[in-house]
C-alpha cells in the first residue's frame, strides 16, 4: 500500500511538470489552432538562458520560478514577432511546419552557443525529503504541485473572467468572425505565445532542476505531448489534469510492470481516451441545434 | 458616410469579382445591395470590413472611403474601431459560448458602462433573448441566433452597420421581425445600414436606395421605391413578377438577353 501511495504521489509530481507543458501546448492551440512542435525546444532555450543568469548571479532556486517565466514571456513575444506573425493568415499546416523548423533551429543554436555537454542547473531546490503521512517528497516536487495549482487558477481566472480571455476563446472558435468583432487576433496570438512560453519556462526549470541542463532537455516537452491530447488539446486546464493523469499512469506502469512499458504508457492512454472521447477528456465538443 | 468609387476587386489576380462599382451610403440612410449568388455583393462587404485580403482578394482599382478616409488595406479590427461593423452571412455565432458572452464579444472595444447600457437596449429590442443569456448560442433557434448576431454587432455601437443576408434560412415571420427591428433601429438611433439581401421585396421595402449587381457590375441603381416599381427591374434583376412573387428561373433566363448589357 505504501508502495502504491509512493508511486501515485511521485507520479503526480512528475505529472505536474507534464501538466505545465500540456498547458503550454493548449494555450497556443486554443488561441491560434496551431500545435507548437517546438514547445520542448522553447522551454529548453529558456532554461539555458535562465541557467546563464544564475551562473553569473547566484540566486536562490525559488527566484528561478519568477525569473524564468519573465525570460519565457520575452522569448515568446520575440518568437511570435519574428516567426509567427509573418505567417498570420497562412494555413495552420504551414505554421505547424514552421514550428518544426523552429525546433530544429533552436536545438542547433543551443549546441552552438552552450555546447553539447550537460550540466547541473546552477541553483538547487534542496535535497531534504519532506514526509507527508509516510509519503516522501523532494521540495522541487512540492514546488511543482504548487506551481501547477497557481497556473491552473490563473488560467481559469484569465479565460473565465477577463475580456482578453473571452477574446482568446472566441478567436479559437472562429478567428475570422473574431476579427469582425474588433479583436486583434495578432495580439491574441502574441499573448498566447507569451503565456505558453512563460508556463513552459516553469516546467523546464522544474524539470531541469531534477535532472540536468542538456541539449536533449526538449524531449521533456515532447514526452508531455500526450498529456494535452488526453486532457484535450483545446483545454488549458484539461491539459494540466491530463498531465497529472499521465504522470500517475506512467509511474504505476513502471512500478508494477516493465520499465520499458512506462515509456509507451502515455501513448497507450492517448489511444484509449481518444477512442472514447475524440476531443480528449476535457476538450470542447461542437454545440449545434439539431 | 461611405463612398465607393469605381471599385475593382480581383481574386488571385485572375478572377474579377467586382467591376467599376460606385456606391454612396449617406449618414442615416439604408442602402440595399441586391443580386443573385456570385454577383459580387459579399465581396464588396469583405472589402469594406477589411477581411478581403485574408481570403485572397485585393482592391485592384478605385477606392472605398468612410467619412472621408480611405479603407484600402485596413484590418478588420481597425474597421470596427472606425465604427464599421458587419453581421456576417450565416450569422457565425460563437456556438459554444453563451448568448451573454457572444454579446459581450461584440462590445469588445467598448467600456463596461457602455456595454451594460447597450445590452439593456438590445434586450429591449429582442425580448426573447432576456431569459436565454446563459444558454449556448449554438442551441438557439435560427431566428434567435439572428437576433444574437444583430445584437452582437450593435454592442460595438456601429456608425455603419452592414448585414449580409439577414433573412438566410429564416421563416418569413422571423424575417419580418428582423426587418422590423432594423426599421426601428434606424428610427431610434439613426443608424446607417448597408444591407445585402436576396429577399428583394423585403430589402426594397426597408431601403432608401438600392443597387442591383450582376456579374460584379452595377446592373441598376436608384431609389428603392423606383426600382421596386420598375417592371423590367422587377422581372429581370429581382426575379419578381407583377404580382410580387418570384418568377420561374427558366423564364427569367430566357428574357435576359433582350435587356441585359445592351451593346
């Protein structure tokens, strides 16, 4: 029973990071209809930039959770302006292909700028295990839960109560009509890219602090992609919950089954969920009067 | 208020959708743009509202001016900022959003106080929407959806309201209610309206002036009452017989060469 509890809690902690990545995917998809296949690479770039700051200026780990999102927002705005805005009005397929090209460019840029040797993230969250009713958690795992909870609350409030959130939801449904209502869809896309990069920065820093900073860090983002499919590609909060589900499924599969199965568990979950709910667990379905 | 001069619109530098169209919409007036499918009416609206380029079209000649300023190259959101608001063909509501959210999006560029004030007016204009504000817009009837579409446009407090086929897919009694609301809007708010409509009888009854388009060109233009009374216009461009009912299409086509485009 203790083993099961440990697997579930550590699965939720890993899932919290997947959930943050999932939210980042969904934020862009929801506002622009584009799957950003450079999500992991964008997070990796932000982690490298943040690590560079922390190498020069020794700061406590918690400050990375403020600095990385700021670097992320700036990175998202720059990428939107340089890469995405010139593509506005082009077919979604063309923009998706651009994100794939962007991913390759970022990978190459990182090796050129920082080399291919992995290194430790300069600040650590602490190694002391915190006990909660017999279940042990590292501080960074606890932080991951807290960050995901704050991110979910912020996303819910933004989408539910703000005018920009409503504009994002309208743009996601019908971009052309949204422009006819006076919504500047280019601004909506810029905000989505900035928010997405900010959230993926958090995921990247949390992930890097438990592993290392290396040129294969982007794979964390790729591995989290099933989370957003399971939760619903157009549901920011659903994608966060999808991440938690994915983390637990992976851990239980690895704990009770074969370690190799853990790697494919997420994709098995995609197939199972999509067969039952084609838009994911929390994805929006069309509303139509028959 | 809106002046179109010698407008020429092409798609992909090949298809000429609008040829030498000139049109004036005076402040407070209602102008109807009539014609069959493919006549170029909706293309004109797209050029005014700034969505033409996104569909591969471009203004190849002439100009569109709103209150003296050219609209060439304008973005759709800028057009709304200038007071030009369109009710698109087929309503195009945000089906998953509630009626209240749809209306709120219409007032995206307006402040909270203005939105609240305009919402009260819209609910006064369309009472059936009052108890449906929290329903998904996609679940409303066609007539109610058209009311939401019109209300959503009014939330932007337009100076020029453009409607693309407001009667499309609606029962005659609902169409009557929608046109009555438009007449009331003009009377109470002095709203300027550019109306695209295939229901020629309704459009001519509401409008001050009308332009009939065919194949991208102006086939006839003048006071709506005069066009409605002209037997040739009624028969060949509006598809109406003397009794006011639609003519047989084959009959209209057979008559066409005698009167259309004299050499």
